[in-house]
C-alpha cells in the first residue's frame, strides 16, 4: 500500500494504533464525516496521532508528530446513530508539517518511517506473548479479528503497546521506538511496575 505524503488528514486521539493493529472509531463531527467521504472517494487513509493534551472533540489540539497511517477496513451505522469505522494500521509516519482547515480538520505532510526489523521474541521476554494472549481473550479485542504472530517481536510489542493501560506519554515513547527488542524490554519493565503497584 502506498502512503500519500502530502495533505493527509490527521485524526488526534487518546489512543494509539500501530502497524497491523485495529481500532474502532465513532465519527459524528462534520469535519470527520467529510474526511471519511474524501478518503473513500480518493481511496486513501488518514493518520492517527496521539493527543498531547485536550479532548478528541472540539477545536485544535496539540498532538505528537509520530503516528500511524491507517486504512479503513469496515464501516457501519451504529445503534446510537453515529457512524462507526474500523481502521487498520499500515505504516508508522512522522508528520513533518501540519495545519488546520477552516472546518477544524488537521492536515499534514508526512515522512514514512523505515520498517522495523523482523525479530523473534527472545527467551527473556517469554512471558510477554502470554500476557498478549490473555488480552486477546477479551471479547472487544477478539471482535477486532486481528491476526497476531506471537513469535514476532514487532507484533507482540505493537499489540501490547496498544492494549496495556499505560499513560499517554509512555504509549508515545513505545510508538517512537524503532527497535522491537528495545520496546519489549520497556514493556517488560512497565508490566513489572504494574504488578508491583
């Protein structure tokens, strides 16, 4: 999949998504409904970036500049009347320049980050895939129908970074790491801290 690099819509959230990850979203603000129509028309995706502060609704927000380009893989009208979509992460990107349209939609020019190296999960991190398997038994996560290679250090790290209850700054640090083993090492430290806390 080719990632466009100019005038790409940005979607600031309090959540992260990484390559091959999936996240359900509810759209109700006109700027995002319009964004979705444009994405379908041009067969493009958009970038999910993590909010630094502020809320997901309303005017301009400060957000981190490393995020994930996502593609829309499903959409439906929800029972609450809102439009629901599911997106899947395609590539990590850096937003090198951003601006806001009159309707409040953020746009940016992107640089696609280099793919992380494929590595097996080392023996010292053997408990991390088990933690991930346990998380994937939760019905909400299971319903996202994600395939995970529990032996791939990238996939284990990406999914744990998305799903563990960590603060935003910590999640963003995990997003920005480019070494899968460094991410697993940090996740192991964070899990031990959660268990001790």
